[in-house]
């Protein structure tokens, strides 16, 4: 097997390996992003539910304190009818006013945290709905990824083994150049000559080089794009 024939076979193998990579595309990245997003949603939901529990406890305490104060106020009001001096009346009135201010503060604070609770509850419900959709999408993508990996893994392994066999048949210097051109030319390092032109970049191939390419002797490269050139046969 001469070198150009080996390179043609190597290009076909690398093209198939590239197709496998493109088949998977960005699916692994998307799956990872969705997994991270799912984790973040779960953490946010857990934090919100914990805060809602804290608010419920706080509301319960405030309700209790408010009731205690209301009882005290009522008792003081009842005492107003029993006092005999203005001084006693004023003292009880000040105490009632103080308790009313404390009651107002409690009610205001309770209203504020109740609003926070309602907002958290709505956001949590929305997150849980989104989490269900996200989890469904994630499982679907994971399933697709696992299926594609399973289908392609055996083929990929066989192609890698075939590639190693081909590479062993070509000199290190040629393989080194091939790999550089493959990387620089979007995965296409070996191309056929069509109508006296390089099918990779469209540049004309000089007559003498054309003759050498047709003979298939040695390795010829395009003077413009450096791709390896070969003359197509019916089997190609």
C-alpha cells in the first residue's frame, strides 16, 4: 500500500470520526447545563420552603404576642372605669397607648412577612412547575445522549483501531503534516483533483504536478492550501 492510498483511507476514517463527534454535538454540554440548572432549582426551592417555615413560626409567635397585648389593653381599659384620680387615669392611658404602638408594630411586621411568604410561595410554585418541565427535558436529553453514545462507542472504537493500523503504515513526517493540515483545514486534509483543480480550495494544479497525481506515485500537495491530492478512481 503506497502512502497516498493510506492517506485516503486515513481521511475516510477521520471523516467518520468527525461525523460521530458532530452526531453528539453539544448534547453533553447541554445535559451538563441542565443538570446544574436542575440542582440550582432544587436548592432554591428548598431554601424558599425553609424560609416559609420560619415565617409561619414567626407569624404564629406574633399572633400569640398580639393576643396577649390585646388582652392587656382590654384589662387596662376596664380599669379606666375604676380609677379615682386623673393621675391614675393618665398613667393607664399612657400604658394603653404604649401597648397599642407595640401592637401596631407587631401587626405591621406580620403584614410584611406575610407578603414575603406569599411572594415566596408563588415563586416556589413557579420553580416547581419549571423544575418538572426541566427534569423531563433533562431525562429526555440524557436518554438521547446515552443512546447515541451506546450506538457510536463500538463504531468509534473500531475506527480508532483502524486509524492506528493505517498510521503505522505511513512515515511519522507525513502523519505529522497530515495532522497539521487536518486541523487547519476543518478536518479535510486529503482531497481529489477535479477538472485540474484542488477540490479543497479550487486552485489550479500545475501540469507536472497533475501528471504526478494521476500516476499516484509519491505524495503531492496543493501549493495553496497544502492539502494532499489524489486522482479519483471509480472506487472513490
